[in-house]
C-alpha cells in the first residue's frame, strides 16, 4: 500500500500537522495483515523531521516498524530528516 | 545613510556623490532600497535587521504594527514559509530549497511548540528573509520564555542560558518532555554544518551559540545589539553562490 504524501501538502512541517496527517492516514488506509505501507515523497517540496517523526512513530506504533518504509527519494530534507529520526 | 548625509560628511558635491554611488552599485558593493528622496544605500551582503532586533530586545511590549513579518499563529507562519519557494528565482539551488524550508520550519515551529500559552506579550514569531549579494539571511524571533526557562523545567541541572542553548542544539532533550522529541535543532545544526557556506547563530537571554562556517558572522550580527532578546532570536546565513 502506497501513501502519496503530496496529498498532505508540499511543505510538511511541524508536529501538530504530522500528528493530524498520521491520524488521517490511519483512518483511510486498511492494510491487510503483512502488507507493507510505503511512504511516497514524490511531489513533496520539503519535509521537516518533526512532521516525519510524528507520522513514522504513529504508523510504526500501529503496524510495526518493519512494515512502514520510506520509498527512495532525492529530496535532501527527507534524507536528512530520516538521518536524525533513526539515529 | 542618505546622499545628503554623505554630502555633509564628505564635503563633496551631490553630483560627485551620485556618480560614486552609481559606480558602487554597478560593482555590487552597495545596494539600493527605495526611490526618490527616500532612497537608501546599504553595504551589499549585510542584512538589515534593526527592526527585528529592536522588536526582540524591547523590554516593553513593542509599539507599532510589526507588519507582515509577525506570524501570530502557526498557520500564518506555515503559509509564509512557502514564500521561500520564490528564492529559486534569485539564485537558490533547487536542491537547497527543501533544506532551507525545513531548517526555517523547525526553528519557527519551535517558537510555537515551546511558548504556546507562555508568551511574554506578543504571541507568535517574527519571520523574515532577505537576499543580498548572493547571500540568503533568515531571521526568526519570538517573545517567549526563552530556551533556558523551557529546558530548565525538564533538566534542573542546566545552570544558565548558555548551557541551555548548547543543550538545545547538541543534545536530545526537549522542553516538551515527557513527549519523545528534541531532534529539531540537532537537524538544523547538522544541515548547517554539513554545507560549505552556511551558518546559524541563536541568542536567547545571555546565551549565544553559532554553528557552521558562516556562524561567526551570524553571531556578530546578533551580538551587536546591546540588549539580549526577551525570548529567542535565530539568524541563518546561506550562501547561494
């Protein structure tokens, strides 16, 4: 299951916005057991670590760390955010 | 300084002053702001931050209308953050834009995360950016409780403003504990330090820190104001050349 993050905006910043986005995602996605959840950053201009941390923590908490993955991207803000979050 | 001021100071004719000014503008040594009798000339490459630094350091509630620079709510700040997108037209590389926005976003959102309901007087943050001589300056300030008061609540062993700022930028600790957070300023520091021509300085109370190859320059700009900020003021410098 792929989630197009551009649906949540092109600038994804702040914890409150990340929390809200995660709640919305969980309300709308219904993955079958074992199905991977892929976060797609295509079309997103910038992501902050606060926003991404809220989303990943929430999804990983519900579906398990190994089932939630970030698809490869050349967006430096995503790469650097993940470096801080997963440090 | 206006041309008339120069005329009095240097004792040369207005025509000679205008000739010199034109050649300095052509050589990108100075920049022109305004038109007609209100024309002002500034040294290229330096930011014009008198307004925000005075706003930040004022002991009393700042008088007057702060204009568009003041973002009273997080929503307003987020909307104005998108104005940074226009910087690609003035020379910011596409690949740097995402980082500039996320760095400014983390700092600006911190103003709201740590001060909501605890503002000294004016709610929100001051957010402005300027480009001069291929250098992007971003200034974000708030009149909140400051970094020391925010972190001291979760770690009473932090002794002063300076230690609090170092902790904020270098350790994973948040004034919003027990929430699991505190990575934002580490992210900012990482982005600034990894780039060749980037800098950041942050002043809060009596404390001041800087990071990156241009951090010292940011520190000099913030430190020149005689009074410390009421809350926190952060200055980012990002070379676009």
